[in-house]
């Protein structure tokens, strides 16, 4: 991290980039996930004071939006004891990125790992609905795959199956967007023909039974298809239990695969909790 006076002497473009990087490092330090060697180390001032001084430099930038400027000023006006360091870093960093013309993707966001609040709340085993699983067919985006894992874990799926052409779950962007769920949720890579024969298999795809009318199975596997092509003809043939569709009214009538899967899981879980499922 650079001394505020030196940062302020840089030319505008370089100053914005350096400040954005510095605010990102500060935010990770505040969240407790700073990379080794990048922790806050200035002895001449507290981290909060350093953050304030950098934020004051940002306020001098004519390219700052009116909204960001007002929010940053409000944060700096707070008493020292209630100064929200992390929010100040976040507002300043994203305002600078907007001025530069660069916007963060989901996997660039600074998200602290989730930890139990107290020892007695530590979860030693996952709670899930036995037999509830998803088959991700040819999902190409690491972000989407990580999001699918995150939703599956949160909504109580027991397992995730991956097609041979699915992106690698260990890809850094998949790991980041999954919030660690890839590590806690069991998964298996297999072909459609290797899915269990003794459980209902259905697909999430257009042209099927509206989700409000679909009778979910108590146990089963839902196949979700690729971002570009949806489920394959082979998947449609394998889905002997049927096809479920999310009705849409927009002009595009299109949902991100991770969002669509989230809607489906909420409905499936709701049916399981009400006992409104087929045996």
C-alpha cells in the first residue's frame, strides 16, 4: 500500500487505477481475507484513518459520479467510532472503476468467507432432501456452474451430476461463485447413459408443463442444459418423467441457467415440504 501523499501526486489515470487496487486490498484486509504479505501494515496511522485519507483523495476526482460523491461524503461525515471502513472502500473502489470504464464481474467481488457465529452453531453435517439431484449438461461458464452448486447446496439437493463436457468445478471462477459449496456438496461426472435407472429423470426446458402445474417427484434428477443450446435431444429422450417449463412474458423470454435452476429448486423444495410430490 502506498502513502496517501504519494498517491495524490500521480497523474489522474494512474491515480485512479492505483487507488482502486488499494481499496480492493483494504477491503480484503477488513474482511479478513487479505493475501499473505498484503495485510495493512502502516504504523503511522490506523487503517481507518488511511481509508479516510484515500477517500478524501477520491472526492477530489472530477469524474466521480454525483451519487458516489454524496454517499462517500456521508460515510466520511460519520463519527470515528462508527465509520464504516469496508463500505467506504467498496463505494470508492467501484466509483473509481466506473470512472475508468471497468466494471467488476461477480467473481471479482470481495466476499468474506462464511463462518459459524459461535462454536455451538457449527454444522457438522449437511441437511438435504435424499434423492434430490441435478444433472448439469454441458454448462460452459465457470460462474454459472459455481452458481448452480451454490443454489443446489442452499436448497438441499443431495448431489450434482456433471456431464463430460461441463466446465471444471475447480476453475477459480467456479470456486469463487460457489462460495465454497463445491467442497461440501457431493458431485459426480458421468454421461447421461450412466445416470441411475431407478429414479425419475426430468428436464427443465421450454415447451413443457408449466412449473405451477408440474408434479415433482419425491426423489429424482433434474437435467439443466447448456447456456447456448439448452438440453440435448439425448437428454430429452432420457427424461422419461417429463419436462417442466418456467412461463415467461418478456420479449426475450430467456433466463440465465443459474437463475432458472434457482426458481426450479424453490418450487421443488416447496412441493417436498408440503408433501405435494409423487412417490
